[in-house]
């Protein structure tokens, strides 16, 4: 039986990703986000939403530089990802604190975090303040991935082993086994 | 070593969710989406992006009715979810074809699909055409969940067992084990 539960934003599964940008002094900021999605195929683009209060220094830096990188962390980095979400860049050089290194992206003036295995480089296409958050759509202009998560020239989901986040219970989850092929397993209904 | 891979939109993990709305004749449309995210806490809101070509009848219906429901399917419904993504509502009554039933939401004039265990009811807050897709932000005005996925009045991630989607290899994945508590496992770095 269906029941009403407390109104809360939710997505199942949501990712735990890390956005990074340079501030006006060229220092690297990074923060963890669960509000992130693919949003366009042509051009390839992602949308991230960050609390508008500007308590997150990375938002300020993205709005300033109009470029950012987005990393897709693996489960092995869950503690570092969590730290990047709970500490503020106003208080601490967070990446230095966790001994993560970074370098400028190839196509954008934003830092790529070397320790994460897959990152995209993005140029801001659109900004909108909606509800409590600022939605930033970024065109993906380059993708960098560690060789050890690539199979047949494509990023391998299982090798990357991405981290999922549940905003209701504030928990991180693994991602598991392959269930089936899209555009195939539903064909039995199409006749 | 990092290498550049083909430019493509990506999110790890991305969800496989189902949006539903009534068309101008009151018929229920539903389609599967991987472009979806939480985007605001106050009010609670989600953003979905649908190909702007209007080949997807559900987009037309949402733009007409300005209300929609979003279901978070479980792994057990992977084949039905896939079908709702590959067939068009212009060709077929898709929900009838898979023997799924629906009823009007409590707070919105949009169909809730009874067979999915968790759904949110949404009122459109904002629409933007960006890249190849139309971004629709919806305020969550009600949440309905099956009692059997609820623990301590909250939706239970593991009981829901949500479906993840990989747009690079067109594959569905399970979501697995709990890795840790957010706002806790990173505290070891904060001192």
C-alpha cells in the first residue's frame, strides 16, 4: 500500500561528484555535490546545482571563472569525497589537506583533480537561480580518464566503481552488478 | 596515466527514472529518463531534461499540463523501464502494454504509476531549452511510497534497490552495499 512520506528532494540513485574551479587568485577550490546530471547530448553537457548562499566557495569561483571540472569519484575515495563536502574552502585548502594534487585542465582554466579517475572539463553555458540552488549547465569540452578504468576505449562503469549518495539517510552506496543492456531488455514488450 | 577519451555526456551513477504526465486528452504518457537530478532543498525540487525534438510525447504533455510525476524504479522493473524508454507514446499505450496501472496524483493532475514503489508529484517551476534538451525543474509537492520500502518513516535505499544507467555503454546497473555515513566518514580529515 502506498503512503505519503515527508516531502524532501530525492533521486535514486544520486551521484557523489566533485566540482572544481580556480578562484580569482588562481587557487583551486573543490566541493562535493549530489545535485548533478547529464542534461544534453548535443553538445554534451552536465548540469550541477549548488546552494546559492555562496557559503560554498566553489560556486563563487565557478561564477567568476565560468569554467569548471567535474570528477566522478570511485568508492575507494568515499572518505575524501565526504570531507570535500563538509569542510569549506574558506577555512582550509581542502585538496592539500587530503594530499590530493591537481593541474589545469587541457581545454579549460579549471583544476583537474589527479586522484579521481575520470573528470570532464566544462565551460558554463547557462546559469539560473531556482529554489535554494544555482543551476549551472556546463558544456563538456574534454574528458580525461585513467587508463585503468578504460575498456575498448570507453570508460568502464565497473572499473570506475562510482559512488552513489542517498540524501534521505545521508549515506553513500556502492554501485553493483550489471543488470542488462539498455535498448535491448525491453524489446520483449515491443512487437 | 590519464588519457583523453571521446567527448560524451556522462554521469556516474546516473538514475533510470520514469516521468509521467497527462496529454491534452487526459491520456497518461510515461517515458524513461537518465537526465534527472535533485536541484533544490527549499522548496524540494528535481530537474529533468528531455530531448527537445518533441519526439517524446511525455515532454509535450508536461509542457501542456505543467505538472508531472517522477517514479524511481527498482531493479526488478528494469525490462519495463527499458521498454518505456524505447517505445514512443505516439505508437502505443505503453503502460497498458506492460500491464502497469496508474491513477491521478493526490496533489497534481498527473498520473502516478502504481507499479513503481516510490514517486514524487511535481509542479513545473522553470523551463529552459539548453543544448539538445529541455530542462524542466519541478517542485516536489508530494511523495508517495510503498510501505514495504519504508524503514523508520524514511524511504530505504536498499529496499527500493534503485536502478542505475550508464549512457556510455547503454547498460543498467544495480546499486549495492552501504559504504558509509555522509558528514561522518570524512571527519577524520577535519581537525
